[in-house]
C-alpha cells in the first residue's frame, strides 16, 4: 500500500499551473492513499475533488472552520482551505477535529479522519496541518495531544494500525514530534505509540520536505528541514502496516513549474 502526504500550498503562487504539476506527480506515484494539506475550495470547485476525479479515487474533505486569516493573504474571501484524503478504496466514515490554538496563532487548522474500507479490513487514516509559527512548539504540543486523542477514539475495530500523515511544522527532534511518537518520551495517550516512517529510509536519501532548493520555500529564509510526516502505529497481525520504504517526491519542477513549496513524503506499507 502506497501512502503519500503533501502540503499543496493552497492558492499561492501560480496555482493553476501548479495544480497540473501536482496531478502529474501523483499520477506518476500511483498512490493508494493520499493525505493533503492546504487544499483549496471555491464555490462548487474543490482541488481534492478534481484530483480524485482525474486519478479515479475516492475523497474526503475537512474544511477549516475559520479561513479568514488565509483569505486575507490572497485578498479573496470566497476561497476556503482545509485538509483532504484521496483513497483507492471507499471512505466508509470521516470526521473533522478543529485543533486548539490561542488567538494570536489561531487560523482554523484541523485534523481529518477517513476510515477506508478495503475488501479485507478498514484502514484508520488521518491527516493534519499544525500551527506554523516558529515559536509555537507549546501550541503544537497541545495540538498533537488533541490529535492523539482523536486517533485513539477512531482507530479501533480493525487489525490495520492507524496511519497519521501531515505537515506538523516541526523538526524530528522537537517536543511535539517526540510527544506524538510516544517512545522517546511519555506518549500523549497512554500506551499509544507511532513510528516516524522516515526512520525506515536510507539514511543518505534527501530528507528535507521544506527545502531552500525550492524557490517557493527559499524566499522564507528559513532553514531547510523535515517537517512533513507519515506516522504509523506498530504493525498489526502478519506485519500489516510495516513500513517497507520511504522517500520524498514532488521535489523538483514539472515542465518548469514547482508543484508546491513542500516536497511530498511517500511510504510503502505492507497490506492493502
């Protein structure tokens, strides 16, 4: 089972040209499940719906309840933002969790759960987008606690471990990533552990998902870092959910257009 997570940079930059580049990358990757962040909606149009139709996939949508700060950035109050899931299998159920944040950094971020109905078992799949402010590690810790509780409530009834994807806006050694993983410090939910899929990668492989080699990222003048994740619970019976390999993708131009300011993360898991 191939899993992808990708922040699509909403309606920033040359978004119409980028939309085609995003589709090109996903077509080449042939994923089974995709977690998407910064997905736009406008009227009856939705980027995730369009991608799903082009790729022949099912989809689920988690809109932001408070997109106003985003809308002011592009000067358009009609464009929504949220997270989405694309899936080769039907979405049997889905739910949206607004993430906690104080007023100074609150911009309507959410977590989205999609329960995917494969012929053999359900897959509890999640995607999210945490607060981005560099000083807001404590806020992200609150958010990963809420996310972990959300996962714990919805992970059961299936042998497949939960898969949690997203832009966590945090480095691998940060408090919030260690807290969510739960094996380098006490877990956010007692007994609930997640492995960072990148731990299974070739240690020499390019790892930055926020990379100054990308011109859209370079203008922010922030250090290159790995801030996008695929987290998987300990494998289920027969090794279900074991990470076979992981790499980044979408980390170069497509027909001269960079698809996003983030690179995608791609992991191959046993099962599905």
